[in-house]
């Protein structure tokens, strides 16, 4: 399998693929933990390559954790270490506040206003 940009592939998932992922993995892709999210993308790519859903699921689930990690393109952040620590702390706080398993790239794509709105919505939902 060729390496892929996870963010790009997540953004390319259409509604029918989202339904197939939900049925195969028991949850929407945005609710899956990171490793399962990557497996869901691998599942989707296998279907796009012509595999049936069962074979695509087997392909994704038979891969080792190392193979799954190796399938993703890695990006290098241009932040210096002190900026990275602040960014990591903000990201961790956001994930804890929303109670959702956001991928770092998903978090970075949100505007400050969207982040605030999501945290407020999570607080209202918790009661």
C-alpha cells in the first residue's frame, strides 16, 4: 500500500463511505480512536481499489500497528520546541474539553471560533 496523507483521505470520505465505515467499525469515522481511524481509511482505500467490504475490512484489520503507522505520510512541524509544547498543551486541553478523539490535523484545521463553539457545545451536552 502506498503511503497517504491522513488528513487528505479523511476529507475525501463521502457519505456512502462514511456509512460503510460505521457499519464495519461500529462507529462514525470521527468518533474512532486514531489507530482505528487510520484502519477505516485503509478500508475505504481498499474498497476504492475494487475490494468488497469484507475483504477491505480484513485487509485493514490484518495489518500490524507498525504497518498501519507506516502507511501514513509523516509531516514535520516547523514549530520550535517551546511553541510545540504550547501547541501540544492546547490540543490536549481541547480534546479533554470536548471529550472527542480529535486527530491533531483535525484540530489544526479548526478556527479559534470553531474550537470555542465545540467546547461550549460539549459543556452544554454534559449538562
